[in-house]
């Protein structure tokens, strides 16, 4: 799929070049046409409008949790599905114009998620510095290099500073060693990636309003089928206070019997269930069904019920 037959696929992403999202895109894109977007909703809308074949956006950080702009934008419009996920280790560079020292820095630009991962380092080394929000970890560096900035430094991925002719005062800025951001590749609905045995299924599930035990009822649909949840986050529906949906990563694939059974259960008890794709887990850890929840167990259970139904059928 691309703009014209024979053209490479088009990938929108949270730009500009040099962001962690750009690094994630390089894991899956090959010789794709790269189309930078100024924010996550814009990258996803390019796919909806047919201006890009896929989008690469961040969805979860090991320090800050879910990326709300992605969680909300995935379901705010025509359907989209996740086709793959990528993991990128996160460490930051403190980029400045040549000749700038630590003592000159009063304002630092970067994405809010990046700032949250570096606050302690900044407080220890540049305690007077304040945060200037930027649309991405590379956008601030680009503005700083262009001379259009009202700040003296930017936090960006190591190597990005060189792309813009900046210098680095430190290439190891981080509060949490080993921090990782999870990215997803999103495309139009269609065939799911093949089942690998180490898969995830992502859903957005809305709860009934003002119904006692609604959350428990929703969670029981997974527990009863032996489906483990690797992530669950609440998001406001947006039309009134107290109305929530849950963004969920379940371990398993749409072709797994236990995932299908959980989806049937959710459809019975929840007013809205949005399927956002089944895809291989970047970690590669195989999911081992607990006893009684393998595909063979579900098939055997249906065969048992069918045998009971056959007993009462009258010969024609």
C-alpha cells in the first residue's frame, strides 16, 4: 500500500527527524517515505485521510505510563489498528548552541514526557532551569539551532544535537536508568499480523454508566478465560463527569480461543468495545495459557456441549 503502485509505503511519525519516534520508525520502515508530523493526532489523521499508509507514535513509557494523546486519538475518528510495536531505550542529551555553558541555561525545551524523566537530573545540575514545552524531543533542538528560541538548551536524543549543529553538555541525562518507551505502528483495519504465540491484543472498552460492579464485571471477562492484562488505563469518555473507558493490552491474539471468548463476554456486558489490533509483542515472551484455557480446551468444551445437544435432536 502506497501513494502509487511501486512507491515505497508512506510512514507518518511524530517529527521532526531525530526524535525517539523516528528511531522507532527506522526499526520497521526500511526504505519507506518518511512524513514527519508536528504531533501524534496529526500523524494518525494522515493515515485516516490516506496521506500515509502507516503511522508510528509513542503509546507507553516505563516512567510516565500511557501517552494520552495516542490513547485518545486512536479511537477519535475512523477505525485504526495496531500492526506492530517497537521498544526504544531512552536517554537524553542536553543540547546547546556552541559557546553555551551550564551557567547560561535558564530555560530548557523538550517534550513533557522527556522533562518528567529528567527533572531530578536538572534539579541537581541546573536548579534554576525551567521547562519550555515542545511538541517533540527534536522540535526544541531544531528551534534552538534556528535561532528562533527563547530558551538556551534542549533535551533531545543523543546524536540529534549533531543533526542541527548543536553541542552536547551531557549525553547521559536521565533520572531512571533503563527507561524504555514503547511505540506502535498503526494502519487501516485489515488482516491481523500472524499469530506468533507471543502476542498482544489492544482494546478500548467503555463501562456502563452508574452500574455497581461494572469494572469488576469487565475484568471478570478476562479472568474467567485466563487472559492476563499487561496494561490497563482509564480515560474519560469526554461527554460527562464520571464516564470512563479503559485502554487495555491483553496477552494473546485474536485467533486465540480465549481472546475470542473474552471479546464475546465484553460485548455482552459493555456498551462499547473497540478492537485496536493483535500483533507480536516486541519483548518476544511467549504466552503460556493456564490449565483449562488453551485452544484445545475451548474446542473440547464446545464438542462436549454439542454432544449434549445432539442427544435431544429427533431424527428427521
